């Protein structure tokens, strides 16, 4: 365990390095410490920190930079969320205070706001399905053999997909099937409508001639409604991280962002530390899977919308980001996002 003075020096080095991205020398530390200490004493303490593996010397300077272990110690023991200027809070409230027609619009906007405010890559995952119920199902003809299947849920969301119909399907068959499906599905929770339930409905209750096609259609649109929506914004900010080895790494990261399951697993990984001092979890690159993210840190924060479930927001940025500011922003933002979603859900009660 470090002494109080050693912790102050480590904290000062990290704060200065995240602002300037330049190695920090003893004179710089001395000028910023809240206590009076000689330069020689600071050099001795920095040597102790270096031997402990918390800071390291670069080849190009006599100054020191934090190591991964130093960042971890700082995040576990020293970091304090920074109170942001009131103008930042006002901007968040302003950007969320506009009419949204669906939950997904709010979640998508959340990712954009976080990316714009941090200049990092931001993620926003919608609340889990929770107590969402089916309120209506329709099939709208678009062409002689093409329809749009529309599923409406109790949170005001509308999910639709376009399908090609098999030969020989008549309009009156579709209308009959839609009526019976509504009789069976309306009022049911999305989570309770399983593949077995739909198979039994289509094949045994409807006796529909084109049962397999209709079953596939229903499964697709309900799966879409039940899936957690993930939005990414600010991918272009990856180019700002000069620690990336090559364009190939950036391309690989972009490809990773196209896989929702991979991103969901990544954010779940960031939520494993239940004993954290703060609601914002931080995973350093060395703690993330693979080498692709070794020069990044992932900050995740859960937001809670009561019986409608929980969602997650996250920031992916360079390891030397200003953690106090970003943690402070995520702490406030998760609360405001939850308020906005609860207000939205309240319109459908």
C-alpha cells in the first residue's frame, strides 16, 4: 500500500499526463502538489513508484508516465468524479428534452450526445425488454407478393420488416391469419412469446396453408422486438488514438462494431466489478479480450428504468483519457437518460 504522499504524487502524474500526454518530471509534480515537498524528495518517491511498477520512464524523456498498474491503482483507490460545468449539464438536458417517437430514438441520441461531448466512441444499449407487451400486429400489402409485417408494443415502439409471399397466397388468407394472431398475441409479454408458442399457434390453431412461411415471418419480427438495441457513435474518433499500430487495427475495430453480440459481451464484461466505489466501471486495455483494445479503456455505466429494465452506456477511449471528467459525465448522464426514458414510458401507462 502506498503512503499518502506517494498517492498524491501518483495522482498528480496521472492528472498531468492525461491533460498534456507528455512525460511528467519531478519539478512539474512539485509545482502541482497540494503539499510542500522538495524536488529531491519527489524524485525519491517517484523512484519508489517506479520500482512498484506504477510509473515508468520513457526512452525520449527523463519524465515518467503511468503504467497500466498505475492506472489500475488510481482507478481503484484515488479517482474522484469531477463535477462538470453547469453548461455541460444544461446541454445534456437540452438535447434530451425534445420529442421522441420511440425508445430506440432516445437510446440512439444518447450515444451521439456522449460521443460529441467526449470526442470518443460511445455506445448505448437500450433497456432490456422487461414488461413490454404486444399491442398489435398487422401485415400491409406493398406489392402483389410483398407485405410489411408490423408489430406494435406497449412502449410505443413499432417494429417492421418486409417479406416476399409465396405463390398462391390470397389477401383473405392473410387477413384471417392476422385476426387470429392478434387474438392470441395482443396483451402477451414479448418475453413469453417463444418459438414453441408460435409453432403451436400457427400449425395447430390457425391451420394456415402456408404455416412455415408465416411462422418464420412472426419469429423474425418478434425477435427484432425482443432484442436489445445497440447504437454506436463516434467511430471516426478512433483515428485520434495515435497509439494504434496501423490502419488495419482501425479497420478491425470498425468491423467489431458491426457485431452487436460482441459489443454486448464487451459491455457485460465491464459490469463485473460489483464492489466498485462508483457506478461507473473502468476496464483497461490489458483487462479487455484480445490485443485490439490494448491501447483503450472501456467505461461502462448502467441506467435503471424500473420495471422496464436496465440498459448500459459506455465510452471507449485511449488509456490516457481524463478519467475524472469522463466518469463524472457518465454518472450524471445515466441518471438523466433514465429520467427521460421513464418520462417516455409514462405516456403509455
